[in-house]
C-alpha cells in the first residue's frame, strides 16, 4: 500500500434540514484514504457511513447539505466545486457502487446501453469503442457471454449478476477511488463471497483505492487493510484490521466484536447485543454519543465529547478512558493509553 494520500476528509459536517429540525448526520468526521488501499467503514445503521460517503461524492439529495469541513481529493477541495466540475470527477476519477443494483440500474434500458452511456460521458470514444470497453469490463467481472448479455435488461439478470454489472459500470472509466456502499447486503452468502473475491481481485489488478461501507465485520476482516468505526455521526475508532480485531480500544467497537457469533464455540452461547438504541441526531447528546449505552460511562462522558487518542501511528480511539487521568476500569486495557 502506498503512503500517498488520495483523499483527505477534514472536519466534515453534513446535516438534513427537515420540518422537525436539523438532523446532524455527520459531525466533524476526519479520515484519509491512501492510494491502493481498501478502507472499511463500519457501524450500525444510522451511524453516518453512507451519508459521509455521499458527501464525499457530492451526491447528497435535498434536504441534505454539507455545512462544514473539507474533502480533499488529490489535493483539491470537492466541497467548493460546482456541479459542472463535479460531473467531470463523478464516474470518471471516483465512482460509487450502490447497495441495491436494481434501483441503481434503469429498468427500461439494456445493460449495454447504460454502460456505453457512462463510458461515452467520460471518455472521448466512439460508440463502437465504448461497446468494446463495456464487453471487456463485463468479462473482467465474470459475466458469461458478455456480448449477448449487453442486450439484456436488468430484470433479466440475477441479483449477483446485476451487482457484477454495477461493479463493471463503476470501474469502466478506471477511477482512482471507488466507494462501495454495502454492495453485498442484498445477496445470499454464496454470491456475497463471490462478489467480495471479485472486488479483491479487481482492486489488486487495477490498483484502485476502495472505501467499503458495511455493517459486517466479517467482510471487513476479509477485504480491508484499515477500518474506521462510526457511531452517532462520528468516527469512534480508526485502526488497521489486526489492531481492531485483536486490540480494540473503544467500548463501542468492543460491543460490535462481542456481538459476533462464534461458530467454533464448544457450547451454545447467547449473543451479546449492545443494549439501548443509537442517539437521536435531531438532538445529539452533548458528550460522547455512545455514553447512554456504554457500561464504562462516567460523568465526563455525558458532558464532553472525547478527543481522538493516539494508541499507535495507525490506531486512534475516541474515549475518555484513554485520558491519562482516567480511572482504571476492569475490562478496559490501561496499557495502551497515550
């Protein structure tokens, strides 16, 4: 993995202005993506994962609005760019694989028509050249008889094939950054494994950077090199995959890990869900967003948002228990404090 940054997100704030008030979906989010890496973004539904990446791509729908921060893509701030300037970047230099391929594809146009339209919108090629590129990409993602399949409509593809077609479309213009928004959620486990293997193979071949959004830690372990954990619109922990699974330093991350069933257990074990519900981002908590569900919560957690503490050069966590003056708490490793 290169140490050259392709994306820097700094203090990103995104809100939805509804008739009930301002929903603060993304609150001061910071993270980087390096060239050639796969960064996982994990968290419960409603934690801000998809809104963060839609903000990065500038694909927010009204009443959503970026209210602060920077999104630096190859050194240029995307937040300040016009819609016309963004159209040159979207689909060309950075692209998105959506969660539901059926809604991402137009049902009244063939797969070939849609792929050719995308390619010609971003590349100065003839229709015939665009068709050749589309066939090549469909072959690359493992769709059999791609010349014939170009003539099919989305409903004539299976769920797994539709997702492969969407991946082929997203990669057809050789983007440097791909954002995959839970692309395996609607698929059965066999097809999910095939899609993950496909994305891993394509990333190694094409050397694209990938942001992979998911709520499945098993997917994170299989595909990603680094991961950020989001909750309540904030980044709670950032680490390499090994650091996250073997040395988590945030109570929320620990709760996610404890809720994973163990298929190798000798005896039956009850799952350990995280009690309580996520915070209401229409009226977010004053302090740590996880404090009302945290077994280690202290008074300071209610009043102050914890800072990100550096555990190692690749590992950071947002928790008051990592402060030098924090009490020793059973079950929370003290040695890692900075």
